[in-house]
């Protein structure tokens, strides 16, 4: 385990290799799960702020679901999450012409309609973040989905890209440049010692 300040980071985040392969998984992480995407309390306001700009990207059935469930819902196990349709696809998901499921919020971000990219839990996947009961410690663990992410694991190994490098942008977005630099230094030392 790697410890940086109050963050306890699973070794696999520097040891394992991973690169999303959307042509294989078709964006299945937006479809398959126990609930919608976990949301931080601060992200509830973000969703409220971006919804009108994101709405034109969404299928009518997803908009109807949002009107019934709300912009976000509370789940006993995961806390605040994005609504999902019948326990499946996220209401903010869109499907492109190739059948790949993507984030409507993220597409609005790329089109410069909003300045918030998407929930950090989605951006960090397959890293899962949990907090200690007293909220003093943060646990970061590598948790790919066994079947769904097998192509991403293979592609990461082929390209030799560790999880933390693939997720550099969201790690910096959430924890800052300094955190990432320290993690990278630890990883470099680890790989040097392993040679």
C-alpha cells in the first residue's frame, strides 16, 4: 500500500496496466452496475448547473426518467448517485453511431457547452474511492470489472501503461499536481527497484 498524506493507495494502481478499449466494451461501465455513478455532495450542484445544457444531448426516454426520478437519487449503499434506468444505463448516457455508450455531460463539455466534465467517480474508473467512517482517510483501489474490462487490461499491457498514468488527468483533477508528482516518483522508484 502507498500512503500519501491521508490517501491510502492500492499497489495495483501503479503495478497494473489499463487503457480503456471502447471498441470492445462499448462503454459498458455506463450501463452495467449496482446503481448509477456515485456523486460527491458538491457534484449535486454541478449537475443542477449543467442539466439544461446537457438535456439536448439526451434521448427522450432518459429525459423522461430524470423527470420521474430527479437529477440524482439517494442509494442506501452508495449515497448520492446518478439515476439509472431499471438498474441499468445511466440517464446521462448517450449512444453514438458505433453503438458506444458515452457520457452526455462529457460530450457537452467537449462541445464547450459546460465547464464541468463529468462525475469524478466516472472519470477515475476503474479506481474506486472510499472514505473512512470518520472521513479522515481516503482509500483508492483498482477495481476493474472482470469481464467488461478484460480488453482494457489487455490493451494496457500491450501499451505498457500503468493505471495511474492512464488516469493522470482525473487524479490531478481530484487530488492536485503535487499528489500526482509524488505518486509518479513512488512508481518510478518501484519500477527501478523491480528491475
